[in-house]
């Protein structure tokens, strides 16, 4: 299950960035690289510190000092402003502290990786918002609502998210208040594995069950498509803190595979 979860995370990120229209790719400075069994996603003009990430390592090939050297070399060559290395704790090498010291890698936030067999998920979620599949006329508003909900700018990124509506592996759902898109979420399907990602509701429309209903709609679709597993990842809250997204996923029957430390590199 861990190998599946890491592969899906790499696939989602890669498909978002590689599917970006040429003009937006140029604006954002996007490049993608396959190395060491994982993927290095670079966005030179990312102002969010989110989209530069290296992930999916350690399961088909070991994590080594040479691999990290190669990853950091890519980010240097691409002039990335920051990068986050996302590596499952169980595949970190014994000399990880030395590798971090060599590259100035610093610990950042923690991420909970969750998964479940499709037969174990719980389909629930009531809301007074409308939950509908994203059609071509909703795709732009869908992407912009998610970016706004996450506090991200629209330039370039809106085109990237909108383009996912045209990719067969993505199944997008919008939350509507009357006819206005106020949030949404994505289901990414690769063979028998479904990944829940990009779920967000605009602040003025939260606490109305929208997130739970978006999860339910995507789980129903995953079952209809014959998926055997569901995976996702969310921010692991600190001591005494609460993350409603994590609670929603746990309530839907997903369980923690592990909690991962993010490692940040800056030039």
C-alpha cells in the first residue's frame, strides 16, 4: 500500500504540471524530471513554496546521498526559489542527518499519508451546497475557487488547474452555491488506485458539509470506476491543533499509513 500511495502522489503532481498549457508553463517556469524512481517537479516562479517538490523515492530505488545530490542539482539548475523533499520515513537512509547537513535541508510541516481499500471507505456527507461534476464551462471557475481557498495566486496556476479538466485521469467535482462555484475537489485515477486531492471550499461557505460531500462524490466515482484503493494526504496538525480535512478523511474510512516530515531546501 505504501508503494501505491507514493506512486500516486508522484503521478498527481506530475500530471498537473506536465498538463499545463505552454504559455502558463513558460510563465511559471515549469519542468519535470524522472530520477531515482521518483519525480522532481520544478516551478521557477512559484511564489507559494508549494509546487517545487520531489517525491516518490525510496521504493523502487534506494534513497542515497548521490540521489539527493542529483535532486538538488536539478533545483539549482532550474533556479528554483525553494524545494521540498517528501520522502516516506521508512525509506530514509541511516546517514540522512549527514545528507541534510550537506545540503542545508531543514524540517518543515508534517503530512499524514492516508489510504484504504475501496470496500472500507464510508460514503457519507450532507450539504446544502450543490456537488456536480465539472464541465468545460465550470473548469476555470473550479480552478480559481480552489486557488483562492488555498490562498494561492491565479496567474499561471489557474491555467494549470483548468487544464486538468481535459485529462482522462482526472475527475473533477465543484461545490455550488446557487450557480456560483465556491470550491471543489479532484479525483485522480491510475488503474485501480484513486487519489483524492485539491479539495477546498471558499471561507464564506465552510461549515456547511461541503468538504464531506465532495469526498463522498469522489468515493462514489472511484467505486464506479472499479478502483481497489483510495489514497490521499493532508496536513498533520500540531499538538493541540485540529485539521478538519484530516478528520473528514478519517471519517470516510481512510487510515494513516504514516506521518511524513517535509524537508526544505533553499539556495
